[in-house]
């Protein structure tokens, strides 16, 4: 049996597949857009860096033993 | 031999058939009232977050519409108005509608929670539950007051919009809810008076069928009376103002006048002039709701630009 790349089903469902594709692209856009908005609303970028759970001496004020 | 075991020759649902499950016309009212609820709130919302929030509310409303069509497929098949819907016409399988309804419900609530706050998301989840379970599954087939309590589902969107901005509820958002809640019965019953429906054949108890048109006319007048203080009262809260108050007074007087006219008539009068007064009061009800929310929006814009507001 030969492998058929194109099946009649693909043609029949083309509209649905394209529609679903567009919805998924829109979903990616929404999640990306929300991420950009949420991150930029954090204000100071250092606030965001503190969430990486790794000791970062450069963002700790010098009086607390850090290098900043 | 086919390499894919799918029946050929049967109807293949199009994207539009799935979209029709979401009741796009109902969705437009939801979008409008939720948008006003969000924009008149005292807390500004980032435009993109606002857009996503309204999208979530619209998708949530659509999801409850799909669940409603799944549950009501049997009665939809018996009524002329609904027989062309995707499930009774065989374009979409009931299981597909259930799957889409549940998936979109979860999707819209979770995304709204992530984009805005848990209160707004919880309220949206409750709205979907109310429409799909309380209204569709329980009240619609069991009481002629189905429209009254079911109307709450359509009244929640401005509250959700307000919650998106503020993270809570307040007298303003409760009154916006009450405005739509009290408006729904006279709006729907005036339509029921002049549109020949086959709800009776489908086993759905509608007030004009179970209690007669006299009782329906009484109900329209009483609800329109009860609606007026709610609508005008909203004008004295922080989102009201002179433009809203003037709109509310004029629109309520117009609606009450129409409801009184409908109440005074009987079926013989109505049939003599082809339900002129009933049609007029239904049309008024459409302008009524639109005018109130546009007035709220105008007051909100004037407040934001520092140009008006008395409260």
C-alpha cells in the first residue's frame, strides 16, 4: 500500500483545519501579549529577576552584604 | 481500501457550524454590557488585558450557549425557530457540542483568572454554571418563571466586567446586574405576546401559555414598574450623572407608557391592530437597555476626561 500524503479527508476538513490553526496562532499571540504586559507592569526589572530563585549578589543592596 | 477509517459522503461540520454553537447574537450583548461594566469601573485596565478579559467573557458566554444547545437538542428539534441549529439539523454531533462547551468553559475561566483576578474568573464560572445548569437543565422546563430567574445569567456580564477592573463587587455593579435582571422579563414576555411560538409543543412552560396573556400583560406592567427605581437609582451612584439620569428618566417613562398600553389591552384589541402596542414595547425594550448602557459609558468617558459627573 502506498502512503498517500493527501487524502480526500484533508480537502474536506481544510476549512476546519485552517480555522483551528488561526485560533492556535491567536492563542499564542494572547499568551505572548499578556506576558509582555504583565512583565512590563512589574516596574523595576530587578523585581522580576528576584523570581529566578538563584542567589544574585548583584541585585542585593551593598549594606546587606551584596555587591550592588 | 481507505487508509483512514472515516465515513465519506456524510456532512462535515464547518468552522461556522461550531461557531453557531456559541450563539453569536447573544454574545454581542454580553460583550457590550461587559465592556461597559469594565470601562465605567474606577480602576483603569490595561487595554490588552481588557481585550483578553472581554474575549474570555465572550467565550465563556459562548461556551454556556454550546452547553445549552447540547442539553436542549431534543426541544430545539421540535421548534421551528431552533430546528435549524447545528445539533438538531445534524451538522454537529451532541458530544461535540458538549466537548466544545466544557473545553471553552474551562479555557475562558482559567485564562480570565490568569489575565485578571480570581474573583472575576469565579463570577464567570458561576455565570456559565447558572445558565447551563440552573436555567437550561432545571428551570427552563419546570416553571413559567424560567425567564425571570434565567435572566440572571444574562445580567452577570457587566458585574464580571466590573470585577475585572476592581477585583470585587459593589453597589454599582449589583445595580447594573439588577437593571438587566429586571429588564429581561418585560422584554421577553412582550415578544412572547406577538410571536407565535411552539414552546408548548416542546414542553417548555411559558407564562403566556401556562397562565394566559392576561397574566402576561400584568407581569409586564409590574416588572416595568419595579425596573424603574433600579434604573434611576443607578444614576445616584458613583457611575451615574446628569446624562445617565436624564436618559433613565426618559427611557423609563417611555417603557412604562408602553407597558401600561399593553396592560390595558386584551387579545381582541391586539389582534385587531396586529399587536402594534406589543411590538412597540418590545422595540422600546431594546432601545431601553442600549440607551442606559451607552449613557453609563458616556458618563464614564466624561469622568475619565474630567469633564462631568455629579455624584
